[in-house]
């Protein structure tokens, strides 16, 4: 009886050790996969993303866009989709900053996009 208990305890520890090693290997493999994925994905800077989107859309070239922060240009542009779609000619689009507001200090609440035909 004592021998069976000792064998049972030994078997338990052997199984626990094997499972622990397998779990450790799985964790190490997962960490290595995560590190590899981080390298392929890269690190993104939100300001670079905004800048590239503003450049791709040509928002800085619109009338009135001078000195307005690019984040504001992009936000107002996306909020003004109806105006953009209804404007016959893109060259008629212009950003308008509320009176008394310095364009460099303007927020999206201070700027509107208009289509002057």
C-alpha cells in the first residue's frame, strides 16, 4: 500500500514536471511570435498618419488651410463629407476660421469647410 502511494506521488510529480515544461515551451514560443509580429507591424505615430492623410487628400492646398493644424484640417474634412460631395469643383472648397481665432490655435469647432461657387 505504501509503495502504491509513493509511486502515485512520484507519477504525479513526473506528470507535473512534463506539463510545466510544455507550458514553458508554449509561452516562450508565443513570446517569440509576438516579438516577430511587432517587428513586422512596426510602430506607428498618429501624427505621421495624420500628416500622410492630409498630404494624400491635398487638404493643405485648399484655400484657407494655411497655418491650421493638420489634425484640424482632417477632422473638419471628415465631418464635412456632405459639403465635399455636393461641391461641383474642388477648387471652390475653402476652410474658414471663426472670427478672432488665430488659425494656428484653431480647433475643429473653430473651423468650417465651405464650398464657394
